[in-house]
C-alpha cells in the first residue's frame, strides 16, 4: 500500500488516500481509514455494513478489506491508532454534504433529488433500518449521476460506534437519516413506505445466505467479547426477520 495525502473529510477516522493492489492483482486508488483505540468497534461495524449491503446488491465500493498498517506510513503519533485499518476502493462522484458544508444548497438539493429518484433508494432505506444505521448523513452518499449512487462509511452501525450489548434491542426503532433528509430538503419523488416495506422481504433470505461469512468476522473481531458477539448476531438476525412489520409501524413515509 502506498499512502498519499490525508483527507479532510471523515470525523470518525483518520482517512488517507492510497494506492493498493488487491487480492487477484487489481490495482486501484483507495482510501484507508485508521481508527483510534477508543473506537474499538469501528472495524466490526464497517465489515458488517459492507457485507450486508453488498449482498443486498446495493452499490458500495468494489473492494474492501482490513489491512495491517505500520507506524511509519503515517504522519502522526502511531500509538493512538489501531494497527489494523479498513480500506476501500475509491468511488466516483460527489457527496451532497460537500455542497451543504459550503452552503451551496441548490447543488446539494440537485444531488439529493437524484437520490430521491434512484432506483435503489427504497432498498437503501430498508438496509439502514435493518442494520440500525443512524448515520446516513449527506456526507455518506456518493452521487455520480442518475442511478449512479453509492453507499459508504458504516463505522457507526448499529445505532452508534461503540455500542453496548444491552443497546441492541431487535425492536429498536432506528432514526432513518436518509429518509429524514429527503423530507427536509423536499426532494421528489418521495419514497413510499409500502415500497420500503416490500424491500425488507429479501432480508431474511440474504441474512441466511451470508450468516456464515458474518459469523466468521464477528468471531474474529469480537474474540473475547462474548456478550457483544452474542448480542450482535441476535440483533442482526431478528431485525432481518422482523423488518417488514417494523418499517410499516415506524418509518415516516408516504402511505
């Protein structure tokens, strides 16, 4: 991995542009995310979100993985950061948040209108509800054009970054930030709740297909933390099964 410039974006991690050769020999531009030692669950959260989203056929970075880094690759005090980092291939486009931050609301709304008309917007909202991702803010969506929209950054799911086992109630009603932002910016067409509920119907089958893969990573990354490990599996499995009824009861969408 060749590390380049540090990126200004990213509040939860120290993020650097890099060049990397993936398994299989493919070389791409990528981003490596380093998390401090106090953000102990960031890697398991990122891996969980990426695996589930990818198997739901949601557009995410083409490549992702964990990489062992060394102190001399970066430009600050190494002891603050985990040696293992999360790395993803780069995406094309711009985030609505990049325009919102400089108060260019017309450009921000233009991108969010593309998100509202995206053919996978209901699937994305249903996914965020399943994994209780309350962090799909304007900076965590990449828009490259009509139906060329990508999801990234899942370090804050489920619910929050350093979640506790007792927080993972399968019946928890998660705030769906993507749907709230679409309403707040008056973007059209607005998602329809019945379509989001319909999108949840695949979740149980998808979970059963990827459970072995998820459990491999959960066992590895939560080794020695039996309470969290057990709670996470129960949470994700139960929410996959209960998604339809939960969405019908909770999301503030058009009927």
